[in-house]
């Protein structure tokens, strides 16, 4: 039997992040689109939908980059391949974000304030999802804790009563 890989323990956590991120994007597209429609008409609807798509893409890229980084690094989360993959994906996300914003600048068919609010809500929502899913996950760290040798029977914590009972 082989030892479990880090990917075996981390994959369900990031799969849960991806599923909840998709749910966030769907809710954000619905709410952002409807609010955008009432605030600014068609351009507001477009801004809300684009903001929702951007939030799911960036949330998804984060989770996928961690999964790929663990795979590329052979399950070693402290390696150059792991950090290189994470940083490379971060740079791609950053450049992609700037390109999309420059491409949408001064377009009549996109309401920029609705787009900005949708992006901000999506980023905050994805951060909340990341924190809650990771905080609730139970991933073993693979470190054995040192054990204290027993010098005497009565030297262990909680044995004072037993030692006193034995002497009475």
C-alpha cells in the first residue's frame, strides 16, 4: 500500500471551493444582472453579468492553480514547482484582469459602476468561500508529534489523585 499523496487530501477541499464558487457566480449573475438592469438598463445587466463571470474565473483559477501546483510538484507543497505554479497563475490572473478592464473601458454597452460592484462582491464572496472551506477542512499534515517518556507512574498529568489514593 502506498502512502497517500497531498493531492488526495487537498483535492476534495478545492473541489468544494470550485462548486461553491460556481454557486456564488450564479447568484451574483442573477442578483447583479437584475439590480444592474434596474439601475442602468441593458448596460447594467451586461456589467453585472461580466462581473459575475470574472469572479468565477478568478476564483476558479486560484483553486485550479493550487491543484495543478500540487500535481506538478509531486505532492510536495514546499517546492519551487509549487510556488512557481501559484505565482505564475497569479501573474496570469493579474494581467488578464488588467486586459479585461482596459478592453471594457469607455464602452457604451457596459455600465462601469455596476461592473465594479459586481467584481468587488465577487472577490469578497470568493475570499469568504476560501476561508470558510479551508477553515472547516480536515487535512492531515503528516507530522508525528514527539512523545514524552514516562519517568514514573505518578509523573503524568492527572495522576495526582491516583497517587494520593494509592498512598491512603
